[in-house]
């Protein structure tokens, strides 16, 4: 399925796409649609609302967003959506424009999940405005490229204080016995991560958040990455540290994510 692009409920035009190519400013969220529903849809919509208020000064009305999503899906029950917010009114010469942004929706086939057993290279890097899922991706793509060229599968970020934060396209969790440990550092609060947290609480499974640094990795049994496309992908190694394995626990975390209900659009 080739990706389809819609802007404000109509097929994307050259003027809109030209602006997107030249002005790298905006926010996004992405998720899978399964049988017409989305796990964590309310969180994705809230992310767009909060991001729009911070970046543009005005949010997009939720009913308008939902209408555009349904229009772009055109009755398809399964697809992958990326919703981006931007404005043709905002530019390098007029960065102080305030108003409701335009909405671009990309509809494509669901992506393949990231592989299990990934090997990560740690790099000191922090995304600009890490609490936002924004379109400024050059830094993280360069970091991921450097890791791949060095023979790793992906990259794990540490901040200026040496705290592990997140990966290139995902959040990270560590497994210590029966406990999931989430790193404490500036990062994007992922929707998949939030859904796993909710499911762990509901199941009565222990979890906590604390500062984790690279020398701490030896005390963990395993680690996993999570995003909307890969709710639980096992991590095999970080730099030269190899995890002893927590495959069963990672699989259970994936099952907990799938236990979250799909919300209607």
C-alpha cells in the first residue's frame, strides 16, 4: 500500500508539501489502526493538543481531527497513520504566527515491528525539546546512522549527566527480577510506554522510575524497547554489555500492551 497524504481533509497539494519540505517546524504522532480502533487513541490526540498549544498557540478541535482521520482511512480497518501539525503561515521570517495548525495525515500499510535482540550503541545526545514528538529529526537520524555504520542495530541516548534517556525512535525499559525499571531523564513520554505502565499497574506487576546510567546495566536481567509499532522488543546488548536474557518477561510485556482496548475513532 503506497502512502496517501491528506491535508485538512483533502489530497495534499504541491504548495502544502513544498512548505513542509522547506520549513522544518511542527509536531506529529503515529499509530496503528486495527479493526477500526486504536490503542491509546486518547493519548495520541492529547499529545497533538498539547503540542499544538506549545508550538502554534492554538489547538486543533478534536472532532475535526477525528473527522479527518475517518476521511483519510476511507473505511479501511487496518492501516498506519502519521498525523503531523504544521502551518503555511509560520516561517523563518514570521515565526511568531499564532493560530490553529493545519493537519497532514499519512495513511500507509502497518510497518514491520523492529527486530528482537537488537544491539545498541550508546551515544551522548539529547533531542531538542525532548518532551515533544516534533519533526526535527536530523540529529536522531544521524545518531542512528552512526550506530548502524559502526555495526550496531540502533542507538541508545545518554544525556550530559550520563543518564540513559531514550532510543532513536522508542522508549526503553529495564528488567530487574520481576520489576520493570524506567529511566529518569528528559525524554518523550511515549504512548506505548504509558499503556504498558497502565497495564503493569492493573496486573499488579512492580515497576519504578529511577536514574539509570551505563555502569548500572550489569544489575539488570534484560531490557526492552517500546513504541507504537513495536510494543515490546527485546534488547540483546548495549555497547559491550550483553544481557543474560529476559525473553519471557519481554513477551509478557507485549501481551500486557495488547490487553489494552482499542478505542474507536
